[in-house]
């Protein structure tokens, strides 16, 4: 029995596998998001297509999606935020990152805000949005390369803690 790729630590059959094989339906948008990630990781393209909202399904490039999924090594899913998407909701948003390695062995992080909608009582992936990214603000002044190292060694930063590892 293998562990589910979605990151819950549960066996695949008890987690996303039951949604992918059709023996259960996700009650929450997050469950569908996790199952869609697992479908990408396991090559279950029929599930990806069937859980895409009927109103936007025609915009999917099936061959490109299948090629991307099969040529990638899926490394992990992190759910960052969930808004709505519960059993009593009609819409939901799930912000996530999916880590993968492409055919050239280069690592990537796919960061997305998935928009989900209930249609005829079932959750569907409707669309994706770019998540808002906040401005980075430094808490302390930047350490200059030629300034004394902040660790107190008395050496210049570039010759102490600032050396490349």
C-alpha cells in the first residue's frame, strides 16, 4: 500500500485514490485539489479532465497537460491557504504550491490560487489565479560585504559569515 502523493501521509487508497477511482466524491475543495495533484503525479488524466468545470473544460489542452504530467517528477504539494470550499459552500479557493522536476531534471515550484465551484452538487476546478505576493521588507539593515561581521568575530563579513557555502 503506497502513501498518497498529496502529502497527508495516508495510504493512497484511503486518501485521494477513492476520489480518483470514483468510489467517493470530495466534500471539500481542498480534497479535490489534493486529488487533482495526485492525479497529475500518477498520470490519471481522465480524472483531471472530469473534475475540470464543464463551462471551462473545452479550454484545456489535453495533450500538453498529459505530457507535462508524465514528463515531470512530482515532489510535493503544500496547501498554503483555504478560503471557503466546505461542505456547505458553493465556491472555494485553495492557494498551493506544487513542486516538481521537469524532464531536464530542473526543479520548479508552481504557485497558484485554484478557484473551485460546486456544480450539480459536485466540486469542480473552475480556474486558476495568480496569488498576491507581498512586498519584501528587510527587518534589519543589509550587512555590507566590507563591514565588520555581525557575529562579532572582528573579521569582515565577506571573509566570515558572508562566504558562499
